[in-house]
């Protein structure tokens, strides 16, 4: 097999851990696999460099930030390659440039445009272990770029796609994806397999492990992703396409998002295009709308409720205020003491009654549901924040996810 | 003027010092000059990375070492550029690659083959301050290389040559070149100007400031070098071609080299080619011979005395032993309690009596001269190490260098 293994900052957090990673890579190579390694900067290094830059400027120039921040991954890649060579392997460290990772010119948040895997392929053919500095590429001007938060995961997935690797293993300090947050429900179980779409819906469970950008890229490139821990040999969770999952569970997991606020607009004037007008302006202000409910009031006006991430309340309020001032909206109110609980599972596509069970479970616990939204594979409910944990545990139990 | 300024590790040793460098660069730019800056890694960084590598391997792979070590200069260059941008300048950080520095493929001790100054020239034309990461280039395979010890000075001199800069200022924690080591003779005076050749002969005075490789390159490229300190605005020492020095002093300085050992070979068989044989084998063992004296003894054999750097005694002894074993040499002895004192000055080319004064000064102090060698601009004497400081002070006084 050809396996891409990505080791995050905590996995390479100090010299002993880098040696530990070298040992793991060595095992994989000795088992007869071809391996391409992608590494992050040693944990704390990137933050240190950001602090250094901020010492000089509150808004440091972006091309310089990329030259600065890309150095951390180069250090880790060189050290791991040195360790592997010392162990008798033939390893070679590669920068993003050498690995053929070409990005657009958006410094500090570049997008990978394509990967030219020629040099990597030839090194693999020669039996070499490739160690790529993650998080970075090179743009058309020949300048180094970085890929933003979670960038090393993106490097790994893109490389796995370009090389048509059998597996792309993402090593972190978390052992995989669980049916729900084990800190809320200790009976939560690790999932063996999950589809890309489920993973995207369960983002709140996986956020510490995998960003949606990486899952989306894996889905697009059809890369089999595994998240697992570098601190033990415990099996992780495979994230793959739905067709690869034989036995589809009704429900895979329960996600909780406390980072949501509800905005209520009362007495919205009933003229054509007003809702479109409001939401277009919110979008232009980079406010991310999640759920929306619209009700006609008895006086002919409309009430609109929607949710936004908590840290975007102020931006949203600034937009709403202009409509209040113009008289298009008579009143607005904001509530950040809410949360969103979601039941996710590909199985619900072909089974009925999943939603009904969620609602009755809430009713049994006397939890009032404020808003509901559903998709093919998800039921989301907005409830008062104080019921968050109770709701998660009740739903986890109702769908027997501990079994 | 176009000025290349190079700041060494101690000058950029912490964030406040980097800001101090930014202030200096800003002054130069505001005075109406074009500036290209070359920076080293923050002091201690390169050593830290070397220690990291040695944690994994006593003999780390060289291409990886280059990728590892080149990161330190990139960090400094980015930070300085960020600081300059914040001060309202338009600065851009460049790696060795971006600056067009092409080297051979000898990782960790690469030689600069050529510089393509196109990108730098265009940036200067746009009024930008260029900040180049020193110590590094790129080889024909596109891999980063490093230039070995003193590499950032070489980068600066080579860039100054390629851009035909008016000046190349090397900033360190030392304020210039002195007539002799001020720790030995407190009356030592800083030299305003000195020729390349004098500087090369005075290496022991300048070693802390400038390596001979850089002076040789400056001579070859006809670059006006200035060594000065970044910690004050004190003028430094200009190292330039002899024709630029109007008033040529008889003697410019007194150099002392305690790092020399004398090897005496007694009863060397008098057959053709034996001396050549001995010195060829020493050279093959990378032993650097400095001075040689050969005397016929009354029994027809020859005595050969020569000096080598102290840390090469063992290598030299290994070679000599083979000749002793074969009977070509009857006895050998080693003395590392010697030193070499040199009187250097371009003026002695056209004046007689300079050497005579050196010998009589030694005689007045009852210092026995073991070996003598002279060149057009230098008189070197090997004496007992215990007289080293006395000899330096006496010669400094005899040539009135404190005046």
C-alpha cells in the first residue's frame, strides 16, 4: 500500500516525540508499505513566530508572514528525515515547493491549485521515505505561501489524492471520531467508519481533529482518511465514501454546537424582496447564517428568526440596525444562551421515524425545541443552552449509541 | 548610493535588537540611499538547530541540515521586513533563492556560483528595501544549500558585487579592525582604511569580524567592505583596494596567532624528493603548513622545521610517524608552546628597514626568534608563546601605531 501519514504539532511537540514518530513511520515502512509523511511545526512554534511578528506590527505583511511561518514545518521535516536516515532508511525531506504543491497567490490562506507529484513519485520508486513540510506551497511567482489553519491536513489530503494513495492517516492526540463528546457522555463510543457527509455534519465532534476543508477535499479527491492517535497503536476512525460503508447505522452520532446565537426580527415589513435584502447584506458582512424560520404575524408583518455563530453577533447587529433605523424592522432581539443539538446518520435516508424519536426524546425531558432544521442525513434542534448536555445524553441513549 | 548592509547574529539577537536594526536601516534609507539588507539567524538559533539534529544522528544528512539551518535566516529576514513595513517603508523579504543566489551542490559548504540580480534590481528600482536571508542559496536541483561558516558575510559581499553596490557594510558587535588586539595593547587604534591584502594578513585580528573567504571574495569582486558595530554610530574600518588608500602607512598592524605549533624533523635522509614527499602527504591529510625552514646538518642529513595549526598536530604526527618508521626521519619533536607575531603593512613594499626594526625590537626585549618568514607586506616571527603579549606591545610601540 501507499500510505500518507500526517503528524500534527503535538505529535512532533518535542525531540522525543519526533523520535517516536520516526519509530512509527519505520514500522509502517518495514511492514512493506510506501510512505509519504507530512508534518506540522512543533507545537508552540507557529504561535511563537506569530507573537514575534506581532511584536513589530499589529498587521504584519502577509508575504513575510508566509516566509516566517513556513519555517516551522521545514524544521520538523528536516529533523524527522534525519532521524529516519539514522535508523537505516533512505529518507528525504521536501519543502512544499519540492513536493510540487502549487497554490494561488492568497498569502496566509492560499488554496492548493494543483500538485505536480513527479519528484515524489520518483523518490517513492527509489524506495525513499518522503517527509514533506506541511502547511505550505509555492505560488506562480515562486514565493512560499501557507494554507491557513489546518493547512498541514490539507497538504496531506492533497498529496494523497495526487499520488492516489490507499490511505491518508491523520495523527493527532485524539484517537478518532466518537458518537458524541465523551466529556459529555462517558458512554460515547469510537466510530470505526463514517462517511464524508456525516463527518461534515458532525464537525463539532471532529473540529479538534479535522477541519471541514480537509474532509471536503478528501471527499472531492476520493481519499480514504483515517484519524488516529500517535500516542498509542489504537485503531482510529476511517472517513470514506458512503458506498464503502456496508452496514449503515441509523444514527452515527450526536453533535453539539454551543457557539450559536439566535437573532429575532419582529415586525418585518411585508414587501417583496425584504428577506433577500436582509440576508444579502448579512452575507456581504461575512455573517454566516445557519438556520432560518419565518412566520407571518396576524398584523400582516413577518417575524424572522435565524442563528449565527456567537462571535458574529455584533457584525449581524450592525446590519440589522440599518433596517431598524429605516423602519423596515420594528424590533430585534438577541439570545446567545442557546445551542444546537444535531442527530446525524446516513441511515436516516432510508428509515423513517428518526426525527420523531428525536422530538419525543426532547419532550420526555421537558426540553422545548425553539427551531428545527433537517437535511437528508441530519436533524438539528435549537434549544436553551442549559439543556445542552442533558439533550445530548438523552439522544445518545435514545438511539442506543452506547451499544 | 547603493549600500548593502549585513547584520550578524548578535545584531539581531532578540526582538529589540531587530527593531534597532530596523531603525538603522530606516535612517540609511531616509538619507536617500538604496539599501539591500542581509541578515543572519538570531544568535543561538543555528546552534540550537544543530543540537536538535545531533539529538537524532551524530552525522546528520547534509541536504536535511541545509533545509534545517536555512530556516533561521528566513525568520530574521521576515521579521525585519515586517518591522520596516510597519515603519512606513516598502520592504520585501527574500530567500537566497528569490535573491537569485545560485550555488554548487556541496550541501552545508556550498560555493556561490553566480547571482542573478534581476528580481533584486527591479525591487530596488521600485524603491523597496530588500531584506535577504543570508547564508543560503539554491543549487541546480532547486534544493536549498548553505554556505558554511561566515556564510551570511559571503552572501552580502556576493550581492554587493552583483549589484555593483557602492558599499558593503558588515555589522557585528565589534567596531572595526584595530592596529592590534586591544585586550593585549590598550593603546591599539582603530584603522580607518586597510587594503584587502593587509586584511588577509591580519586575519587573526579580524577573524572575529570577517573571515578570509569574505575578504577574498570582496577583493575579487572589488567590493568596498566596511566593518562596523550595530550598537553605536561609531565609524568602522573600510577594507578596499590598495589604490584607494592615499596615505599608505609603513605598518598597519601587529597580528598574533597563538594557534600554531612547531614540528621539528631531525635527520631527514638526504634523497631527492623526500621533502616533497613529506609535504604532499601532509597536504593529503588536510594539514595546513604555514612556515618551513630547512637546514643541512653536518652529517649530510637535513633538519626540517615547520608550523601547523595546533589542532592539526595529531594528523601531522600520523603522517610523520610513517616516515619515522620507514627510517627516512630519525627523530621528530612537537612544540605547541610557540606563537606567531606578524607585522603587516602595504607601506613596507616601498620602504626598507621595516624588518630590521622588528628584529632589533625583539633583541631589545631578549626575545629569541625561532623562525622568520616574510612577504611583500608582512614579516612573521615564531617565538616562545610566553613572550607573545610582550612582543606585540613592543612592536606596536616600535612602529608608533598608537600615534
